[in-house]
């Protein structure tokens, strides 16, 4: 009986040790080294890019580089396409309606590790109060540990959404038959995160 108890105790200790090795740490977005960008077609012939300057977010990463619980919040009023008049229009009710819907949010529901450092991220994206599931293709660029800059990781993620799905529906048909703004939006995020202490 004593041997069985000792064996069980040792097994529990081993499991606890393994659990500790793969426990996830919380990393927060380093906003000074992160870009949340997007692009859309203009007049069917070119792409116009923009970004958001104010945002926050976090992610959990374990020792095996499993990623989970990705969350992000973006301040819509911080939209920046390098054109003040256009940015004001994007904040208006024609597009994001920032006064009534000041935040864009994202929360992952599934993160699947693929080959190498590639990941498939599925999550709920909310724009203008409308929530839709979106899929992003992600990559863990690398992780470092330093006494000077802390434990950090770098990510890249890209995906496409249809803005009409979220009620961002303004458009204008041009005299040549095309539309002023494309419906498909390309999202591109380059993020650096630092472990929360």
C-alpha cells in the first residue's frame, strides 16, 4: 500500500512538472514596435494602405510555442491613411461610424499550429457592432529572452475580409463603370509582444 501511495505521489509530481513546463505565459503588444495595417483597392486600379495608431492586445504562448487566447482592441478614431480628409470620411457614418462604434475588437476562438512556425488563427472580429468569424494566416517570426528587453516574440498575420459583411458599405460608382472603393480589405499585422510580469 505504501509503495502504491509513493508511486501515485511520484506520478502526480511528474505530471505537475510537465504541466509547469508547458504552462502558457501572457504576452502584451508592444505598441511602439507593432503595425496594424490594411489596404483596399481604389478606382479598381491601385491599392491604398492605412493603419491604426492606437490599439492594445495580448496573446498566450507556452514553451512548445503553442499560441492561444489572442485578443485585440483598436481605437477607430486613430485610423491613418496619410490624408486627413479621407480619414475623417472613414470615421464617419459612411464607413466605421466611430462616434457610435469607437472600437474594433478581435478574440481568437481557435489557433492551429501548422508546419514550422506557421499558424491558422480563427476568431471573432467585431466592426460597427457586427461580429463575424475571420481566418488569419499567422507566423511566429521568433522569440528571445534578454535581461535588457525581456522575453519577447514577433508575429506576422494576414487575412482578407469583405467590409460589406460588417456594414462598412459606402461606395460610389464611377463614370467608367468601376467603383471608388473595393469591397475586399486586406489586413496585415506585424506585432511584437513582451511577456507580462
